[in-house]
C-alpha cells in the first residue's frame, strides 16, 4: 500500500469516538447502530456471561473468508479501536477506494468486536467467571468461547485475525525500542512444525511487517511460538484456519494506545488486502527475520537511588490499571531493584542529575 496515502487517510478519518484504554460495550453500541446498512450486515450473535450483547458484523461478498475478533481479553482494547477505524475505511475509503473495492469483491469478513464485554467493564483479562477465553479453546467453559467456536465452525474462514494487547515490558530484541506491534503465526504442535498453514500465516505477516517497517522501523517484534494446547490461536491453526495474532504494545508516551491503534489498523488493513489480492503464499521465510520480543523494559526506572544501607541501585516501577468509581486509574508498583543497567525505562529518572527521559 502507498504509505503516504494511508497516513493521510487515517489522520482525517479514524474513529474519533473511541479513545483510551477502557473500551466498553456502551462505547461501541451507538457506533454499530450508525454503520451503513447497505455495506454491513449486523446481528447480535449471542450474549456474555452477564448477558451483554456480542455483535457479529459482516461485510463483503467475496469467496475468501476472514474472521476477526477483538477484546477476548477485556483489558486489551487497541484492536477494537483499530477494527472501528477499519469500519470507517469501508464506509469512506477516499483515496484508497481501489483497496476497498478489492477487499469487498474478494473477501467476506466477519467481525466479533469486544468478545469479552464483562471483562472490559472491570478491565480484566478474564470473563465474569474468571475464565481466560484465550485458554478455553478446548474446554469451552465460557459462553463467549462457545460463541466464538460456533461462528468459526459455521463460517469456516480461511484466515483469522486474533487481536490482543501486550504488556509494556516487551522490547524488540537487540534494541532499546518498545515492541509496538508484535506478530505470531501460532504453532500447531509442541514441535512447532512448519506446516503449510503456518507458512501461509507467516506470508501474511511478512506483508504486514513490510508495511510497518516503513512507519515504525525496529519497533516490530515476533511473539514466542511456543505451543499452548488450550490456546485459541494454536487450536484454530490446528483446525485449518490460518490464524494471525497481532499484539499491540507500547509506543512513546502512548499509555492510552491511541497512537498504537493506527499501526494496528495499518497492519490489519494490509493483512486483509494481501489475502484479498494474493494467491501465492510462498514468501514466508522473512517471517523469521522479524526480531523476537525481549523483556527489557519497565514503565519507570529510577537510577542511582541510595538504599537504606547507603548503596546505590536502580529501582523499577510498573503501572497497574484499576477501575475505581467506574474510572480507569493508574497506580505505581515497585517490581524490582538492583543493577538494571541492561534494562530501559519508558521513563527514566536519574537522581544524580534530576532529569527525566521519556521513551
């Protein structure tokens, strides 16, 4: 895609009604009702454990089927914002009309935005019954997991996009840069066999990484492909539905992830467009050139702190998100101290220099 055209479109058209980290059903419901009924087919597919509606939104008429869901972890909302930015793209593509037309003619796409609305209310990973939907692909204990699986079985998509957020601890291996977007082609077995399906998944990721590398070079990582027997992506991949995991992470001074959502949208749109236009998935090897995620970041590092024994050390602090009086608040928590010279803080205070570095 032409990156200048894409940047220009986004700056003028993204969904401004959604912002911040805590995205609730009540935030998306009025936006869903405003969607163009000539383009979108909207249906309440079911409800959560606490009986909040879960929408199924479908667009396109092409033979290539794509399933996309967001917020299966209630506190991971960046993908939801990117999905509604994508809805705006379909309604008003402007200078990207050729890309919109290619997608709608070649693809049929089903969206399940905010799959875990109960978790989003209290800003937790799990649902109302403390079930992690991303570890419930086999047991199917949760209503939300059963709904997702039923949609998968009925729709039978060729590709799935599983949208998540990752913690601020991740950096791109070999750099001090936060892992702003990370990708994963899930494994189908413990041996991490390179099946034909995984190669196809990797090929789509290669195209997304190529685009993001023009915008946020050295800020894209690769998530561990360790096999999780109960994980959604691993099981869907094993069932023959190529599943692309997108993890939205940290960017400079963007704890609300209202900048990162743009990169999430770029990746999602590029991935869908690649599926729409391509039939050759043989270029997958560059997937392995994407650096791994590393864990070298903290939210805050205080350098040169004198402890009670008079020794000098570094102190690392992480933010914890809590809902109080129906408002999302940040609290600081010390997580470790000692020699942290191999680590980087998104904010750093040197108590010898009293200066702040914000990264």
